[in-house]
C-alpha cells in the first residue's frame, strides 16, 4: 500500500508536532508514530524550558552557561541563534494554549513583565526555566497534539513504526533496504503494528523526529519508545551522525525496583534540594564549587564515585526542609509518584541513582535542520545541531526542538515551493522467503544483553579495555540480528532491537575514537581534556553500500 503526501513526519513529540503544525500551512502531512501519539520523551519532561525573560538574566548569560556546559564543543552560532529565538517560541506555545506557571503579580521585585515563574536547574547562573508545575512536557504535548489532531491537512497514523527511509536509489531485497550516497529522501517504509503489514509512505520532504535512545542502556529515565530509531535509520540511509559518545546520565532517578527509573527533576535541587550520602552528609562540595547545582556530567560522576567508594546502592536527595505546602504545590507529580513507592518527600530524603537520560549526539544537521541527504530533515533529540556540545545544559532540549522545528519548517516549505520534485519509482516492501519467527527468545535475550553491556562497559566511567570488550560483544550481536532479520518476518520488537544494536555500536565507535575526557565522555585512561587534539566533533558515516 502506497500513501503519498508533501511531508512525512516520523514522531509525535514536541519536534514532530511543532513541525507538523507549521508545514501543514503549505501542504499535506502524514505523521506516523509508533505507539499512542502522546507516548514520547516530551510527555515525561518535568523541569521545563530554558529561556531568557528579562533582567537580571540576559541572552549573554544563557549563551555562556550553554557553552560552559558543552565543555568546548558547542557551535557558538547555533547557541546564539537558539538562545535568542527562545522567548518568541515560548510565547508561541503560550498563544497555542500552553499553561505555564506564573508568579504572584503583586511582587514588584519580579522583573519579568509576563510574570512567568522561572525555575533554576544545574549549570544555570540565573533562574530561567519556564515550566508547568513539574509536568511541563505533558502540558506541551497535550496542547500540540490537540492542534495537530484537529488540523484537516494532517493525518496521524498511530501504531505505525518506521522501518527505514527510502531514498531515490533505494532497492529492496528481502526486507533489506539498500541505498547509496548522493541521494535524496522520498519517504519511508512503515510497519503497521495493528495489521502487521508494511506500508510505503512517499513524501517530498521527510522529517525524522523520533527522539532519544535511552533504551540502549539498562537503566534509563526514558520511556520505552526511546530506541534510537531515527539515528539508526538516518545512518543506514547514509546520513552523517555525530558526537554519539556524549550520553547524558541524569543524576537523580528514584531508586526503587518498581520505579523504572522515575526521574526526580533537577528543579528539586534548583529549589534547594541537597544530595546527601547514607549518613546524611552532603558531598557535592568536594566535587564542584557549584555544589548540587553543578552541571549534570559532574553531578552524575560524583554520585558514581560516592557509590563505588561506599558500596551503597543509592545516595539521597533531601528537600524536606522546604516544608510540605511548598513541596506539594511546586512538585505535585513527584510528590504523588514518590508516595506510591513508599517515600514521603515532605518528611524524608529520596533514594536516587543516575540513569541514562539524553543523547547529545545524533544525525548531523545544519542550522535549518537539513541533513546531508536531500529532502531529509532531523529535529529534536534525534539531531546533533551543535547546541549541546559535550554536555547538554538542563532544559535546553525542549528549547532546541522548538527553535529547530520552526527553522526547519520554514526551510522545508521553501524547498517544497522551489524544487521540482518527482517521485522515483519506489519499490514496495519485499518479504519474499521470510517466515514467522519461532525464536522470539533471541530478540528478548539480545535486547537484554545490549542494554547490560552498554551499562557496564559504556556508562558514566569508561576505559579502553571496557570499550574494547563492548565492541567485541556488540559485533557478535549485530551479526546475529542481521542473520535473523534476513530470515524472519519483522515485528516491532525486532525493528527496535536492530536499532538499539546499531546505536550501541555507533556510541562505542565514537567513544573509542575520542582519546580524552570531556563533558559526558570520561575515560580513565585519558582523564584530562585535550583541546589541542580533540576539540572537535566526532563524525561517522556509513561506507558506501550500493
Ligand atoms: P520525543 O518527544 O521522544 O518524541 C519521539 C516520537 O517519535 C515519539 O512519538 C515516538 O513514539 C516516535 N518514534 C520513535 N521511533 C519511531 C519510529 N521508528 N516510527 C514512528 N515513530 C517513532 N528536556 C528539557 O528541555 N526539559 C525538561 O524538563 C526535560 N525533562 C525530561 C524528563 C524526562 C523523564 C525525559 C525522559 C526527558 C526530559 N527532557 C527534558 C528531554 C526532552 O524531553 C526530550 O529530549 C525531548 O522531549 C525530545 O523531543 P523529540 O520530539 O525530539 O522526541
Ligand atoms: C529535569 O527536570 O531534571 C530534566 C531536565 C532536562 O532533562 O533538561
């Protein structure tokens, strides 16, 4: 079955939805999303969106904080563009109906004329986090999804998982999509999870907005959709990917066997929460002058060090001194969730551990979200734009997605108007010779093995030996998946497994390449930063496969 539209958008988080609303003014849009449309990292975002709203803050300060956090690898032009564009994009969200928290208007010391309540997070020297209580993402997702679902030019396909991009040179060979470089994108093969059929989506412009890859690691704050599909698809199609060694571990996820690494927002520390050890002693002052509000890479490594030294299973985050009323009003969701797991954060510290949270690298783009494949755009966590460098500053991710979906939409509309696009003769999906699998155990076993090996060998602290071990194992697994993929009919679990394996392999390659420690990449064999040799991005592009 072939479905044609001007724009194909893969993903329904903040990046995909915002782009959809904008380009729908110029053409027809198919938006595919692999589960229920609201299932996305966006929907779980807590702290908020970083942006400058009046004195004492300034664009310069936000720019400097972003550059400092990025540890020498941010692209300054990108940082300036994103920071300066931020307020306009947040006002746009407000005009669409997003309800951010406001402050008491009777307080004359509050300079922001819009009266947005501005929180603080690690690495920020001023209060600048616009938020909707502690559920910012849920509020943004709710509003954007409502608009998208009501738009008559946008068709949303839920439970549709994109398998691979189609380029003008794509040839099908029993489930394997074969492409060459010097290509342009003209759609994607998409697996309909309800009918188990593969559909061919043909489009003039395609956007990858598939979010992050937290599920590559055993412990992650991310929901199940975060399997790095866009990075893997982009790479397989020949796009350049960059900086995948920089995986961000959030310092504070709730430590409880059933909590699935529920995130405890950095805003808790922004509002006075302190990290303490099992004896009640604070420890961050040993690691950074900014203490609990140091950048995330520093705090996560400090916790890792404390846990290794003490042999304890968690450290603790204590905000109980702020009082019950404040905590219940400012963090209603965290309070409720923690209580479900038996912790009352108004009267006791919460046990917390770091977990994989955000991938700073991704498919490399220019300042309009374009990749090196024609007509293929990437926005949001899947992209590597140059904003985050070696370590993303807290709450800069939603900001980046907002600004880039705006820029990319403008460029894509222009491309649509000016290019003479002809759909090539696209082959439909070929599954000849494949059979239903009788070995699903292989899929679940390999899922588990990849996530464990990435946690154990490619985590917060790395070494050449651990990386080499990870590389040997992942190569075996990738070969096994390849053989399996060739023989059996696809399932969504198999597609995701193939993608986490690809992303794991790419993370390992990037990490092995960088012989220094910088930002989120820490290798005990090269504990120092080496600007002379390594102040540069890591790029990977798949060898020609035609
Ligand atoms: P997502 O929101 O993850 O959306 C991706 C979409 O793609 C989903 O709809 C998914 O189902 C779909 N998809 C994936 N693969 C496929 C496929 N193969 N086919 C079809 N569809 C597919 N950032 C901040 O700036 N501030 C915060 O406060 C903040 N808090 C966070 C808290 C948590 C718990 C987490 C996990 C992240 C947080 N982040 C925060 C990071 C931020 O939420 C994400 O980086 C951002 O939402 C990513 O948006 P996105 O649109 O790129 O991807
Ligand atoms: C948080 O609320 O701590 C998450 C913020 C982010 O990931 O930017």
